[in-house]
C-alpha cells in the first residue's frame, strides 16, 4: 500500500492529538533507526501503524484477541496493552503488512519482550520519547537515547513499572522480562 494512502487510513482511526503523537513517533523512530543502525523504512512503517487500534472500543479489541487467539493473558491486564497486539493483527489483515519485523515492532511497542530486535527497541523507545511526550523522567530517557538504546529502554520500562506500582496496577510479565533481558544483555556487554 502506498505510504500516503496508509497514512490517511491510519489517521482516520484516531483523534487529531493521537495523530500528532504518531507523527512524533514516526520522526523519532527514523532518527533512532539511523542512529543505531536499524532500517529507517521499517521503523517508519511500524511507527505509522503502532497505534492504529488505540482508539477502538475495548469490546472490539477483546473480540479480536479472543477470536484470533492473541495472547489471552492480555485480557487479565490493563486495556492499554491491548492495542499493540491487536494493531499488529490489523496491520497484517487490513493493511497487507507481511514483514514479521514490522509486525513484531507494532506488537511489542507497549510491553517489550525478551530478545527484542533492534527494530522492536527503536519503535518502543520512539513511542516513549517522541517530542510530544511529557512525563516524569522523559528528558533523562531522551538523554540516554543519544548514546544507548538499551539504557534508554530500561529507563523507559522503569518509568512504566514505577507508574503502575504507584497506582497499584498489575504489571504485564512481558515488560518485566523485557527489562531484565536488557539489563542482562548490558551486563554481558560491559
């Protein structure tokens, strides 16, 4: 699908403010991809689609999770996680995306995963640090992202985990596993 047509179709799925966020993720993902050696075209494509299902009704997302056998444990956790795997499903089904790397970067942009690929890391971090984001510690994460993708991602996951802990919310296990895997990887590389 032509990039301009794809952008128009995705933009229709969200409010204007979320589209501004998506544009920020697109720009940031390309910058990070170029900085750390990922494919900027794939980073841009995953960023365009990363929030395609974000504003769908939860009932619609739940139906897709159940009917298409997406990880059932998602339903036991915060609904904010659902749009990522549903978005990857929709990217493939409705927009013809076949590239596994792009689909996985969409699928794991909220939770992370063990053994994240370079593209996974780029899109996940771009979602954390795009210019429109404003949360405690975001500027520190942006600074870390100037020299270390892994350190910045760990700081991002730490921020998410802290946020969930302070609100007495459940933490999706994949996020903890992703964080721990990154720390282990950094220890090996020291």
